C-alpha cells in the first residue's frame, strides 16, 4: 500500500514537473503591439511602474486602432505565468491628449517588485508589450553604453579593438597638416607663429568642431552625475583609462579638461573654439583633412573654463591631487584675467560654424558660477562675497521660475546652498525660490495633475531643437527636490515624477521609441536607428542600425521631437510629415538626410544632450537605490535569471 501511494505521488510530481516544464518553454500568447508602452529596459524594484496604452487619433499613425480590455496582466517572460493583474484606467476619462493626438489608458503595476523578466498582456485583445525586466541593476548596461558615446566623440585618439567594436574602429583623427597639432588663429591663417597644439577634447555633436562655452554645461552635468551617485560609476566601461583606479566618468571628464588646459593662454585667458571654416566633414573622422583654426580668447570662454576647472578640481582632489592643483591654478588664473578683461567679446569672424559667444547676462552667470565653484574649492571670502552680492541676478531668483534652459546656472547656485560658511539667508532665499517655482503647474503640479498622458510634461513651446535635453533637465528640476531635501514629505512623488522623464526616453512616448541608438542588445526593442552625424551619416556603411553593414554605435541620445522643424528653403520635395504637421510629441522622424532636409534638427546627437541624459539616469538610479519596495513578489516558474532580456517577438 505504501509503495502504491509512493508510486502515485511520484507520478503526480512527475506530471507537475512536466506541466511546469511545458509552461516554461511555451511560446507567449498573442502578438506584440507597440501600443502598450513600457520602459523597454525595465524598472528598479521600488519604482512607480505605469504602462501607457494608446489609441492614436491624430498624426501620422492615426489609422492605427487599439482599445485595451478592462484588465491587463503582467506575465513572466519565461513561463508565461500571471504574476500580477489590475485595472486599466482611462486618462482624463478618455479625452484625446492634445500633445500626442492619442487616447490614453494607464496600467499601474507598481506593486510588482520581484526581480525578473516580464511582459504586459491584454487577454481581451490577445496583445502583449515588449519584454522588460525588474532588477536593481536594470540600467547598468544602458549607463555604460551611453557613457561610451564620449569615447567615440574623442578627437585625436584611435578607436581600436578591443575598446571599440570592430565596426567602428578608426585611427587618430584631425592630426593632418593644418589641423589640431598645428592649429592657427583664424584671423592669422598664414602666420606660423600662431600655431598651437589644440589636439584632444570631444567633437561637439554631429560635426567635428570643439567649443569652450558649449562644453561648460556638459562638464557640469557629468560632474554632478558623478557627485549625485558616485557608486554607479565603475572603472570598467571600456575606455583607454579603464582599470586605473579612477571612475571612468572622471577619466572621460579629464580628457576634455586636458583640451581646455591647452586652450588656456599663459595670461589665463581661454580660446573660444577649434573649427573648420565652413561645414567640411568626412567619414570616418580620420579621413577629414580640412584645415582647422582656433578662435581668439574671450571673457565668456575664460569664465566658463574657470567654472569647469574649479568644479572639477574639488572632485579630483580625492582622486588625483596633483591634477587637482593644476586645475585650481588654471581656474584662479582665468578668474584673474577675466577680472582685468571683463568685456572681451568673440566675434566668430572667419567661421561659418556656430558662434559660441553669449550675451551680457550669460557672461554674468558664468562669473557667478565660477565664483560658486571657486568658493567651494578655496573657501576664500572674496568668492563668497561675489556670490552673495550677485546671486539675485539669476533669472530663477528674479522670476521665481526655475527652468531647463538655465539648468547649469541653477545647479551652481543650488549647490552653493550646501557649502559651509555661507549666509543662511542667502541659502534660504535660493531654496525658497526653487520650492515656489517647482510647486507650480509646469513641474510638480503637472505630475500631480496628470497633465501629460505620457507622464513627462513639457509645455508645447519646449518641444524644440534638442527637446530630449529639455526632458532631462526638467526631470532633474524635479529630482533635485529630493537630492537637496526640499519639501521632504513629497520626496517620493518628486522621485516618481523625475523618473517619468527617463521612462519617456526609454520608450514611454507616442512613438514607442527608445531615443538612444542601437540598444537592441541591451534591452531596447524599438530604438533610434539613424542619426545625423558626419561619421555615421546618410549613405555610409554606418547609416542605419538595421539595414546598413555597420550602422551607428549604441547609446547616442537623439535631439528629439521639434515642433518648429522645417527643411531648408531650397527643399522642393513633398512635405516631410512626420516630423511636420504632427502633434508636438510626434514631431519626430528616424532619419539622417542632410541638406536640404536638415535632419540635424531632430536626430543630431550632442555631448550636452548626452551629459544631461547621464545625469538624469545616474540620479534616478541613486534615488531608488535604497528603495527596493515591499510590493508583490510571487514565486514564478522560470529558469535562472541571466541579466539581459530575451525579447518577446
């Protein structure tokens, strides 16, 4: 009798195991739709997690139709087992979202915190989302590849295996005659006495030029990305300095600072730019032999460099004290020259490329910020006095409106409130101004009032050239509330609000698009495939990630939707729709055709877009690093978790 019961028990157990095995290997139900939008990389366990479901009514995809059932499910990717289900809620009771032209529903599955790989399934329509993961290090590969963009933007250094993928190798660029090793002053092109070694640094964007003022915000964002979350920055990102004991993000910053030091004259002034005269460029960068020239020093370039030198020196003190001293001396020398030469204006004469000069207000802000970082570095009273005598000239203080276009200046004065020995009234005025601004309808009010159906609100006028950078900066306006301890009772809401801007860039947008290039091997399912870039441009082997022999490298952030996009006046083809004639969030096209279509307004990457994204990503990770959540964590039938998602097709 006992043997019979044992046999029956064994048979039952075998049937259970066979059933489990069958379930684990079964194909997922239904078909994938990009109308169920999730962060395609996934979520940290403690995050607010909301899938956005859309039924397009206006714009290029208005002929698509999708209406979800009343309940959706989260299923395990490997076993297809249901681990969570919940209601679908119509956004604003079913009205059409004007910025996207879509009807929207939200599906909140924040209660699911158990690490694993999942997808959203709609049993009523037999449709499912792309797969995604929940785990504490879900963004690690995204961070790594987005940071490596700067390696591919380096000027004058070889990109060779194993650091560079074999598809994107190149020998050192811009070292031909009449280029960066012997760069001449633009106004004295025939004068060999003006030759300077200005090699190194980063190419600014899709072109190969280098600008002092344009790197200021980039360096500020990268330095804060490190300061806000030093733990996330490893020494193994695959750049030449990896393994030297210094976080690779600081090594990358040093690469640019080394170039800025070359741009500094012996009297402390700093040159303005290195550029070709027109718009010359060739692919790959090493083939570009066009002569390059430098622009003369200006007050603004000198003060902006002083900002970068001083900010970086305070951080390098604990990693490379000798280099920190070099930066400190450079910052003080630049400050001294600018004090004696407060109104030296750069004219850009001889160049067709961008003029980096700023107006009087911009110069005054560079000086204010330089004083902030010099006080943080030296503790000298003269810099404190300057800040506290001039901080109210910041627009944010004058207008009680903290906004994305002056984030570099706002970051500096907010950082000032954390420094020892400052006036408590000054710190209080800055913090109160920030709190009052963020409480309005554009920031926290937009989150609390669910103003944006895609959960990352910008007003219509902010969908401009580089709108993805604006997305990152507004996300940081919200996250900085928690970083600096403003309005503590609402800290979790600020964290969730800021993270919404990250999810937008990762696929929770009307296009269902990851706004980073070629992230298919790292969790992305629908990524930017083309970008306007002189190296990876239209008609080259690097043209398209899906159809070209090489395609572009992973991790480059696109400029984003631009409601003001228009081709050159010489364009005679059909209306480019999209991006034209679309709701503002759909004013985007995945293409890289140059003049006269002028795709650079939409898909050109830039070092400042990239740095803003890295700051948002690193800060979001930090805000949730100690928030694992106490939600639903059910046992599921799945194999060992191996880290990278296998996408559901």
